[in-house]
C-alpha cells in the first residue's frame, strides 16, 4: 500500500511539531510548506535526520510551492501569525484572514480531495473562511480546538482529583475563545460526572469553577509565560489525533469546530461540538442534550463566533 501524504501548511512552531509527531507515528510522507524561504526546507532536513535514529522511513520535504502538496490525504493548516502577550485570538483576524485566502486557493488548486484540519486562530472564523476560500465540502474541513481545550480541562481535573489523566474524559463545547463551554455534567472520571465527584466531596464547586476559568484562559496563560508566541506541543498533538482518526477510519468522537446546518439551533457556522471522525471526514455531528446553563453559555459562544464572521465579511467582500 502506498504511503499516505500529509501536507502541513505553516512550518512554524506547531507545523514543525506536527511534522515531528507525524514522522514518529509513521502517518506517511510529509510535506512542510511555508512562505518563508529556507524555513520549511531547513526543518525538513533536520527532521529527516531523526529518521536514522528513530528508524522511520517517511520522506520529509520542505517547500514554498503549493504544487508540492498535490495528492495530500491530510492537510493541517497552521499558517499565519500567533499571539503575543496582551493579544486576544481575535486580534489576529485581519492578518490571518488574508493568509487563509492564499491557503484556501492553494488547496483548491492542488489537493481538493484532502481532509483539512485548520488550527490557525481565531479558529472558528478561520476554519469557516478557509472552507469558503477552498470550496471543499464542509465535512472535509474541520477546526482543531475542542481536542486541545478538553485536554487542558482534563489535565487540570486529573491534577485536582489526583487521578490518572487516562481516566478523565472531559467535554468542552463552543468557540475556541474565552466563551468556550466546559460542560461539567458530561465531564467524568471513569464515567463518574464531575458534578457527582463534587457531591462526593472530592472537590468543591468553587475549585472546579476556578478550573473552568483556567481552561478558558488556558492558551493565554501559556502566551503570558512564553512571551514570544503561543502554545504548540498540545495543539500539535491534538491535530495529529484528528488526522489519525481520519487516516485510520477510527470513528472517534472528538470535539471539533464543525460546520453546523441546524444542529444545536445553529446555521452556517463553525462551532465546537462533538463529531464522529472517520474515513468520510466529519461523518456525524453528535447532538447532546444540554442543561439550561450550558445552553445559555453556548449561545454566548455562538454569538461571539457570529461577530467574527461579520468582521471577516467586512474585510473580504468575496465572503459576504
Ligand atoms: N502561507 C504559509 N505560511 C505562512 C503564511 C502564508 N501565507 N503566512 C505566515 N506563514 C507561516 C509563518 O512563516 C510561520 O512559519 O506560518 C508559520 C506560523 O508559525 P508560528 O509563528 O510559529 O505560529 P504557531 O505557533 O505555529 O501558530 C500558528 O496556530 O494556534 C494557532 O494562534 C496560532 O494562528 C496561530 C497558528
């Protein structure tokens, strides 16, 4: 069987980490694309030299030419600028929208059959714009946010309950921003909801509320510490989990920014919801029953995403 081809658009911190993980996991041959000359080529050469030590055969190439992504099975997009301290994800909108236009057109012309995972922020708006610019089917373009947000939530919960992260399964809905909605009723330790664990005295509502707040600001906390950029290890790991679900037809249920057409009462918008990812891309949107509080919080999040799309349409009239 021929090797799969993974194209990574953006060879920065996340792009380089994605390439490293994809090579270590043997997902396929890797093409790193960037607009900056030398960076994707240099990273590809460095990563290729891991091969003899790790024993992987994948070819890793760097390029500045979109023609080299032709035939890609999976494309992961991290092109654009990242946050600096004091910036919100939304501050990136103007610059990254232009980048999405170039990337979308590159994908449309060279790899229209790929499964595309967008990581560039502000995520929910950028994935929507990338879909518009690329013209790919909605089920083949998805945003990575929920896997990362729920990983952050799970990490903090495991720490609080002093249990293995393996047994924590957390659930985060909504946009990838300060309005994201961690849902306690569906977040569990080995099937026991966090709300029950609070009743059992394992933590308190106040402490869990503080964890929810920390999860919402999880990206900003890392930007504040790094000062020169934003998180990249966990975002890359999360993107790779989504790529594996597609490549291996795993039918995993993962929270992703997916295109909604009526589900959750939302239309023509990308918002974080649980979806099934398999060989068909986003095969199903899982519509769970939400309590009044989660519903109201989701609406706030949806409204925030809507505002970003209005801003996108104001900047690029082809989107209107
Ligand atoms: N086409 C391709 N690559 C581009 C383009 C473009 N038009 N414009 C910028 N880039 C490249 C930059 O040259 C850089 O190598 O995108 C890369 C971005 O890398 P970093 O600055 O290291 O950012 P990173 O941490 O990887 O984050 C990328 O993901 O999580 C989001 O908020 C984050 O939007 C940011 C993106």
